[in-house]
C-alpha cells in the first residue's frame, strides 16, 4: 500500500525544525513549523497550501519570510496557523517591509492567518493589494481541536506548555484508498487525473449508485460505471494515516497526559528530543524533552513509528546517543505494556 502522505523533516536534527508533508499524485503539501527553509526547493515550497506553526520562536518561524517571498505575485490564498500572539507577530513581520510596488503585480496573494487560543480561534485575511495591512474584520469561532478539515483529511491541534503556549499538530486521513493496478488493467483502464476525482468522490461519501465516467485514450466515449461497483473492483480501502508533530514542550504531568492522548495510535510521530536523560534538569529548565522521555511518550501513545529531532548543539558529536536512548526507552516501554 502506498501512503497518501510522505512526511519528511526538511533539516538535520541539529537545525531548525520543519516537517514537509507532500500529497501523493498532487502538487500540494502542508508544513508543520517554518524554521529555516533554505534546504527546501522553491518548487516544493510552492506546493504548500497550509502551514501550522507551533510557536513563534525564531527557529520555528523564520521561514515565514521565505514562504511569503516565493508566493508574492501569485493568485493564491496561503493559510497559516499559530498560537496565542501569532497574529500580532505575523503582522509585525508584514509591517517590516515596504509594499509600495505591489500594485504592479497582476496577481495578488492573500494570507489567511489563524490564531489558536484555549477557547477560540481568530482568523484574519490579509491582502497583498492592500499592502497586507491588518483588516478590521476578524472571524472568531470556538476551538474544538479541529483546525482544518477536508473530505480526505483533517488537521487537529492541542495546546501544550513550553513556558508559553506551544501547539502540537496531527494530520489524520479519514481512510486510505489504494488502487490495485492489476484490476485497472483487467478493466482496460489507465491511470490518470480521473483517479483523484474517483478518490475524492469516495472521501465525499458520494452515493455509490451514482454514475462515474472514466476517460479512455483509445476511444472518444468514456467508460461508465456505478461508483460503488467501480470501488469494489479496483480499490482497497483501509484505515487512514495519522501523522503527529510535537516539539518544544516541558515534561510535566499536564503535557504528558495531553501528548499521550493526542498522539494515540499515530502511524508516524515526530517528536523532539533536545537533551540526553543525563541532562534532564537542563531539559526541564529549558522546557524541552529528553530522548528517553520522547521514546517513552511514543510508546505510551502507541505510535507505530517515531522520529526524534531538534537536538541541542551540545551533542553535535554524540547524536547516535540520542537515537539510541530514545529507541531503548521506546522498546523498554513497549515490552512492559
């Protein structure tokens, strides 16, 4: 089974955080955190439709400028999310530039920025043609954990403690549609853009008795099916992926409870491991996790796979110790369950 999402950290474990999640067979991606993005090609950055920022410390937010620079002059809406204080900080970045020439652009970028608080979310839309001035109008909705939802997937968030509010995020695919190529060939069908439309119809819970047309290269007329019959013949439907991203959190009871619940049954958990356990007092003081704590949390959450990142530079020549400590803690916790 080929997964729909292929997440990858954009930098090494000692560099700025950022998780790039491209969509299979689509020119689209989402980002978790916006650290230094210089390693990510422009063609990949331009696939990003939504970016989810954990907090606005420089190493998690400096990439906002790179994102903005590449999207200028394009007729798109870029959606960016962040914690309490995010709107003020983003407005500060936007105000730091001079926008007197934006009227020369034929296409105008819009930014839809959302600030997540404990009880509500506040969204504002900033227009390039208006020099990204803060709009008077804002949308305010209750915060129920779900930040973005489409037919195929949703992105949820939870507020954790890093001495400031810091968000963790989870991408959850509703279910996975795997196309069986041999069955396509048996029906005389070829792969193509129609498969995305087919999957979208399934995600949208379209009536299985509705008709679905598949184009054929060798004939002017498409081949017609009932949606449910076609699904039964060419698709395997399985549980969807869950990808969770957690960084910059202190190891305390409240965070532990939230992390274990939020990351439960993740297919892939990305979790910070800034320090070795021998330096747990420093980790606590700086509101970060140790590798041991990261491994134990991954096990308690039942994560099928986990990756650690965001290492302290004090371990530049000892990074294998962090991987080893996290793996041993995970295996030990799993075996004791």
